[in-house]
């Protein structure tokens, strides 16, 4: 980020649901729609980013969503999970970075790094031993980003997009 831009990270609340739905759907579509079967993708998008599902996730005390604003304009968001809200590892000493997305117009400006630093700080404040995430094995740019930020692969898990069962790499960052 350059000195002319102001970056702010704000925790999402229930009254932010419509903005969360909008940014979630937009960033996921931008990132993956062109690489997936249209019907499978539409099914996934409509179920994973529905008002009902995101409302439940927002209400879960073990999940937190955060928006990032650049000069008061929404630029992206991330989601972290602890305890039973984690999608895979479910270890009390870990925190999951389930989602981290930046809108296309804000990519390449260092925002992802700022968000990753914020996630690491949240994990440290929660006294976790490591941070983990799942990333699609074909998302080479994201894999490079995570590796550049100190993450390493420790496993895989299936990730269904409609009827298409894809493979995610599980990656971790040791906090201690």
C-alpha cells in the first residue's frame, strides 16, 4: 500500500450481511468461475454464499469475518475459524483461514499481505500454535502467495464444487 491510500480492517457484524454476501459471491466468481463447470459452479455459489448460510456463519461464535476497506471502499475480506467451526483440522491449538479474497481492482497492491499479517496477529492473540488453510491445487498464484508468506503443505482434502470433487492442499504456518 502506498502513502496515498488508507487501509482499514473491520470485523463484520450481523448488519453487514448483505455486503458480505455481495463481496463473497463476487470474489469467488472472479477467482474460479472460468475454471469450473457452469452448473456445478452455480450450485456451489448458491448454496455456499446464500443469505441463510452466511447468516449462520456470522452468528457462529467460533467464526469471524473481516472486511478490508481502501479509502473507505470495500476491497476484500477474510474469514477465520476456531474450535469446532474449523472445516478440517479441528485442533484447539490451531486457527483456520477459511477465506481470504481481494477484489480484482485492488489486487497487486499489497492488500493480501496486509490481510495475511492481520490473520497471523489474530492467531497469535488467540495463542494458537499454527494457522492453516486449504487452497485448490490448481490455484498456483494463491499457492505461491501462501508459500511466500511462510506456509507449507502438510496434506490434502477433497473440496466439492457441485458434483466436481476437487483437491485442496492443506497448508500451515507455524506461529511459534
